[in-house]
C-alpha cells in the first residue's frame, strides 16, 4: 500500500486565528479602559484643584476685609466677637464690595438688592452650599467665626474663616485661623 502525498505549489499563507484576534482585542480593551479611567481621575483632580484655588481666593478675600475693618475701627471690630462658648458664626455667602463695612453684620442693615452675611447657629441647616453670590461655580459655603478671650488677651480677636465645598459627594474645606490685635 502506498500513501500519496500532495504538495501544493502555492506558498502557505500565514494568518491569525480567531482566538489570537480575540486575545488581542481583550488586551487592547483592557489598556484602553485603564487609560480612560486614568484620564478621568486626572480631570477630576484638576477640577478639585481648581476649586481649591477659588476657595483660597474666598478665604483671602475675607481675611483682607477683616484686616481693613480692624484698621478702620478696632472697637467695632472687637465688639463683633464673643467670649466663651457663645461664639458668633456668620454665613458669608455674599460678595464683598469695597464699600462694605462691619455694618453689614448688623441684623438691621438693609440695602436693596444686596444680600448680607447673617448669624447662624447650625451651619448645615442655615448656611447652605449655594456659592458666593455672582461667582461660579455655586458650590461654596463661606463662614466666619469671631472669638475673643477676654480673660487671657482682651486685646485679641481670633477669626476662623472656613470655605467648604462639595465635589463628587466629598466635602472639602479650606480653613484659616487668624489672630487680630489692636494697632
């Protein structure tokens, strides 16, 4: 019995099998998913850092305003702070203008079309994350707490400035505590 062998004159064609193509597509899709998730996380971090820059500006704006009010009238500045556990916290979700003085902290202060800071007892209930008036994004909350320790340093007022905001269900806070003294 003889076995016949056939040889083809054409060259053998090399091609990818279906399994090789599926493995390649799976690896490529995993690389792309990792790359897209990395870029997404990077963009989210950039947005958080952008909001940190805004928060720093809002904190420094209040800090400079408090310095100017201290320089203008120390007695009025000192009178707005409280001693002991009865500190006053002001919700400052409004824009500061160059002509704003400590008078805007007085409950009887009214100017048509201008919102004023107000005293709050429960920050979460009474000072929402509605942003600083007229400035986007409207996600910030700015509070000031004025405190004086009359027994130790009657000539000092401590101001605690907090700017908080929510990003992707995470609450961030920029905090500054400054001591002001009579000049």
